[in-house]
C-alpha cells in the first residue's frame, strides 16, 4: 500500500490533472462524507474519515489488500402525504484483492482476464467508457462481490453516501454513523416499523 496516495500532495496533484467539474465533485463528496460523524450531535468541521479512498488510483494500488465498500440502500417514499422514507440497513461489502475488470465477471467469468491497470486510468475516468467496468475480487472461488465501478463513489457521478475504506474498523464505524445519520436526518422509518 502506497501511503503517499493518501497525502494532501497527491490530492493537490490529482486536482491539477482534473477538470473543474471533477474537482467540484471530489470536494463535495468529501464534504458530504465528512459531515457524517461519530456520536450524536458531532459537528467538527475539521473531521475527516481516516482510511477512506477518494480516488481510483488508490483502489488500483490496493490490489494485494482488501477494501470495504459501505453502501446505503435506496430510500423510497412510503406515503407521499406523510413524507416518511423507508431504509434498509447500510451494507458493508468486503472485496479481497480487488480488481477492476472490463465486463461483468458474474455473467462472463472469462472477463477476469480483462484486468485494468494504472495505464487504463483515463478509460476508467471516462464516463462514456466506464459503464462496463466492475470491481471484483481476484479469487473467483470466494464469495463473489461484483460492483459496477460507477457505484462506489470514486468516480465523478451522482453524489451519494457510498464510501470505500481500506480498514475494516473504520468502515464499520462509518456504517454505523451513516445509518444513524440517515435514520435521524432523513426522518426514516425501518421496514419493520412501516408494517405497524
């Protein structure tokens, strides 16, 4: 793991190479994620989630490690007159030895040969090209977690609370914090509570 990829120097270098729209996305994403904090009523404007990936280069560097994708589920209206929203528990997906591949390896196992590297970063960043890029584990014999690269929050796209961590402990803390945030901040009710 190259810790230089997590320093402010790399962030500044990444911003120099990015478009104004991409920079705005990365800054808004960091602001949204860091606004969700541990503990009730926490509001530290200098808070930053440790061990969180911000850029695709960091994911490519973790090929021999594990990543933890914290992914809140979608909200939906339960009744337009009451303005309540339903939620499912925020999930944490673990991917050991993560790869980015072209084509869904669940549908086409042979696609595991189409592994993308640092040389493919421009293609990965290209919105027109990255629709068929997926993150999956190297070992196809373990439980398969395959997620479209656009859905993990490392590429400029629609803002969401999805975040990727390289440390399980911090991923679990974020899972709890974002679950609490969505329950309290979005006036959500659980799927079970909605039945009564």
